[in-house]
């Protein structure tokens, strides 16, 4: 879990999981772009809308725009170097 400026992990061995760290680092970048507090507000609002849309907590979580960007690029070592400002916007589904 990323709570600016920290990445919180359940188990010590996960700190060596490059893909997980990259996923959470994408969230840190998103948080910075939105000046932190608005990120959490948008994250929660998007999750609540998705709960209504999908009627399934896991599907609602996986379709949060910020999660969609992070999951889509967590395996890409160079993503954060080439990522455009507010890159999460292209993951909005209407």
C-alpha cells in the first residue's frame, strides 16, 4: 500500500518484489500529481462508483482508474521514466 511518502508492505520479503514496488511507486507518483489528498478522495469516489457499477468489491477495486494504470504498467521497468503527467487519465472508463 502506498501512503505518501511511504510504501507499506505486509511481509519483509515483499520489499524485494520489484513488480510490487513498481506498482506502489506508480501510486506515489499519482498521489504527488494530485497533491495527495485529492488522490485519496478520487480513489474512494471511483471505488464507490465501481461498487454500484459492478456490484463486486474485487472488480470495483481492479477498475479504479489508478489501479488500472498501476496494474497495466507494473511489469514495465521503464514506465515511470516515460510516463506522462496524469497518465492515469487514459484509464477512465465511461
